[in-house]
């Protein structure tokens, strides 16, 4: 579909993928900007008189097309541009007609901008981010220029001119992604899906091959290659999910695919999760070969790997249709027949990882379980019952206020209004340049305030300087001056993919150069550049000031709070592990909550690493990253534990004394793990080490003298030592062996027995990983407390 001369040339010269992406993005951006420039600089008077804001046309182009956009993205941009125009310019037209442009003042314009911005920003989910940015940019221009030009502004034609400029930018994006050949989102998804499929096949083959290796060197080499492929998988999966939204807009005029692509991401995530579990199992081994595996198991694994690979290859052709990434369940029983040889639970924890590996391989091969509609519908009913039982509807008003988008909307609208007001104080004619960068760089949620302002300022400066230099070199040659933007587009494509500048810095750099090189009659370029840099600095400074005023919490403080929330949810999740009853829905809900909190913690850690220290203690990123690694591992292993327990709960529905004894043993292990995590949660909430010392002193005072054992020893898992943790797990395994032998002694129950053995072994592995993960968290927390209290001995 995209075998154009440009692609053929790229393939012929064997250009690396990153260069290919950047060249393609730069070419599309340059083409869109050329269309805008041709219409505004060389177009007929009927067009140039209508499009009086060419600068905003360039801004719209950059907002829509800069991030590897596709035809579907540009078609969506048409709708978003129309929606933004109606949302912002419709009320603005009424306001200008009612008040009159000549009655506007600095304060009136700033208040109008703030109120209109509040209305735009308040809906958190219903309005797309690009629509909000376009709408906010229009709001700044329509009200500030109404004040600047006063009586020369027509209340009706002024918004219409701005709408026409927006439409030009949107149309330029569509044409740039159609010519010389269309860039379809469906093609990008198909291409990346094939790459991801090959990635999955290679990882699966490597992981199965590790099982049969006889030497450590070759085995660890294969594991290292699998981890490298896993890193590439993350980018491929992100790319696929990024283009899925654009496919919706291409389906209407170009019906290539059946409407089943919404399930694609879930299928890919399920396969990838099982591979992560297999990698986790192999990472537990310190030496090879794995003696527990006999030739039958190895042969069965190879057969399973071949069959799963064949299934995934077949699914490549129907991945957006009814094809599945898994085999039919009837065939799964034949392929996984070799697992019936697992009729004995291992006696030591060293043998557990291979059982976990086999369990993940089985899940990879099985048909994905689908939840009934009753479980999904039960949640809103439950919420309604709670709401009826709640007598005081206003009891949690503060929590609801924080969870809504009200406070962020107030904060942002105040920041934008203040930016406009301060910009107008400096310059009446150029005051909108202080508010425009704040408007078009709006983000929902928190961001690294100082880092974002820093990269935006640097991007604006280097882009503006490049524009001034381009005007100096090609002073009288307007067409050649505009062509000098092409290398800048290529450079900024790399810039927005870098860790140093990112998308915010790259977009600012592009806009800074285009606004100078893509327009005429702007006066001396150096004066315009200096004025715009100053106005941008004013706007970003106001944004930082308001952010600190409304949200004074540093990212490091938020990370510490989120860490305590993760530990609290971890206790709840481990506490719901059960062999009897129906706790799978609660466990799954807690697990989803824990995963979301760990992802939120990761965002705060990234933000805290980028924020300046000032007079505060430096952020211990290494310690927090280790905590993130341990928590992420626990999230993964609890997912598989939930799958194993769900199967066991169905098998143990008619619980007897043997199962209750095993449940008591599981409860004992859970209490040991949760006791340690609860102590860590309490420490994470304390502001000073003095409180930690008092808490430890209280625990020591409450020691049981008769048992000769302090409460502190009971609290921390690390105090048990390696022998203590091994004894706990092996006791659970021995109890599991006894229960299995007593419940499944008949020859006709071999299949059920092997499944119970595999599931109980997985539960034992999960408990073992939870114990060692908790010990790792204890060590990291001890280091973190020592870091925050260097004068104390921890």
C-alpha cells in the first residue's frame, strides 16, 4: 500500500527505522506547511483576505501532524477542529457582539480567556486533547486581538477569519497525508502487528529452548536475547495501540477490515502477559540444566511451542477478523496431554519455577476465559445499593472534588488568564504570544512542571534563533527561505523522540521556526524573535507560578504517598488469596487497582527524577526504581496466582477437612507476608525517622516475653532469613502434597490430579515470589529511610 518511490529509496539505501520514521514525519510536516504557505503567501486575494491568522494555521498543522500522524488522524483532526471551533468561537462571537471589542480592557480580555478556558478544560474525558488545544489557542487569539485592535475588529468576521485559518491548517493536514501517497493507519497497524507477531514467536522459541540447555552460558545468553526482544515488544505494542484510534476514521471510506479490531489490543496483551510469566520463571534459575524435566516433558513443550507458533502465524491473516491468537480448546487438551505426568507437587521451592513456566505455557495455549455478563453487571448494582445506604451524600465531597477535573480546570484557566494579563502588560500588540504557548501545550493531569517549562523555553529559543538565521541568509528569497525548514523538520523529528526534549520541546522548536520563516510582513525578524521569546518566558513563568500555588506538592512527595497506597493495596490483594469460596472477582479487582497504582507511582518517579532539587533532599531514584521493579514483579505473579486459584476454587467447591487444613496453611503464610508489608506501609506514611523509632520502640515493648520473641521479629520477613522463608514455603508444599494424595488417590482422576498439582505448585511459587519480593521491598525501604536520615543508624 505504501510502496512509493520514497519507500523504495529508503529500502534500497537500508536506512535505519528511526531515520525512516523521522524522514517520513518531516516530509509530511513540510508538505502540510508548504500548503499553508502557498495559500497564505501566493494564494488569491479572496483566500488571503479571509485567512488573516496564518500563524495559527501553522500551529494547527503542528498539533495534528507532528506525531507520526496518519490519514485517519487527519480525518479525526477535521472533526476535532470543527468541534473546537464551535466550542470556542461560537460563544466568543456572542461575547464580542454583546460587549463590543472597543470595550475590552486587559482585565476584561484576561477574564474572558480564563472563563472560556475553564469551560473547555472542565470535561476530562469527553473532549480530545487536540480539540482542547485548538480551542484554547482560538480563545487566546479571539479575545486578546479583540482588545489589541479594538474598534478595528468586527465581532462577526473576526471569529470567522480565525475559523478559516483553522480550517486551512486542518485541510493541509489531510492533503499532506494523502499526497503523494496516503499514509494509512491500518497499514501501520498491520506492519507493526507482523513485527510484533515475529517478536512473540522469537521470544517463545527462545524461552522454550532455554529449558533444554545444558550449560549456563548458552542458557543465560538466550534469556538475555529474550529480554532484549521484550524491550522492543513494548514499543511495538505502544505503536499499535496508538494507531488503532486512527483506524476508526479510515474504516468509513476505506472498509478494509471487519469491525473486530477493538479486541486486538486485549489479545496481544494476553499473549504478552503469559510470555512475561515464562521469563519470570526462568529468571529464578541460577544454574542449568533443569534436572526435573524428563524427555517427555521437553518433547511436549517443543510440540506445544510449535503448535502455538503455527496458531499465531495463522492469526496474522485474520487478526482483525474472527481469528484468535489462541487455539481451540478441544485441540488444547491433546497438545497439553503431556502435563498429566505432573502428578506430584515438588518438595522444595527450587523446583517451583518450572511448574510456573508450564502453567504460563498452558495459559498461552488455552482458549482465553471470558467473564459472564453477571459479573460485569454486578458492579454498578452494588454501587447503587451502597449509594442508597449512604445517609450522608455530602460526607465524601472533598474526595469527589479531588477526583473530578474541577480543580485542574480552575488552576489551568487561572494560569492562562494570568499569562494573557501579564503579556498584555508587557506589550499590547504581542500580548497573545504569552498565552498561546500555554494554550497549545495544555496537558491533562500532572506533568513535570519545571522540566516541561524548561524544554518548552529551550525549544522556543532554538526554533526562533533558527528562524532568524534563515531570514538573515535568505533575506530576499522567500521561497528558498521556506525550503530551509525541511532540515529543521528532520532535526526536530529526532528532537521530539529524545529524552532531553521530548514532544513538548520538539513541538516548541518547530513552531518557533515556522512562525518566522513561514510568514511575511512580520517586521524585523530579530525584533520579533526577542519579543516572542520574552512573551513566551512570561507565559511559562505564570504557568509555573500558578502550578506551585495550586499544587505545591513535589513529585517526590506524591511518589512517597503513592508508594504507601501501593503497599496498602498489596496487603488487600494478598489478603484475598483463598482456596475456597468465591473471592476471584475481589482478587481481580484488587489486582487491577494495584496495577493502576504501580503505573501511577511510575509516573511520579519519572516526574520526580526530572524536577529540580532546590533546597530539598535529592530524590533517590535508584531506590524507587528498585521498589517499582519489585512491585511490578508482584503484580505479574499475582495475576497468575489469581488464575490458578480460580481453577482451584472451582475444584474445591465441596470443601472438606483436608482443604480447610490447606486453607489454614495458606492463611498463615499470608499473615506473615501481610504483617511485613503493613509495617512498611506505616513507615512510608511517617514524615520523620523519629516517628519510625517510636513505632519500633512500641513494637519492642509489646514483645511476648513468655515466647522469648519480639514483635519486631514477627513483623519483618528479612528477620526470618533464607532458612525461615524456605521452611514456610516447603511446609505449605508438604501440606499440599498430603491433601492431593488423600483427595485424588483413584487411577481415574489422573487428569484432574495433574491440574490440581500444577495449580497448587503455581500458588506455592507465587507465595515464594511474594515473600522474596517483600524482602526486597524491606531492603529498599531501609535504604530509603537511611537516605532521608543520614545522621541516624537504621
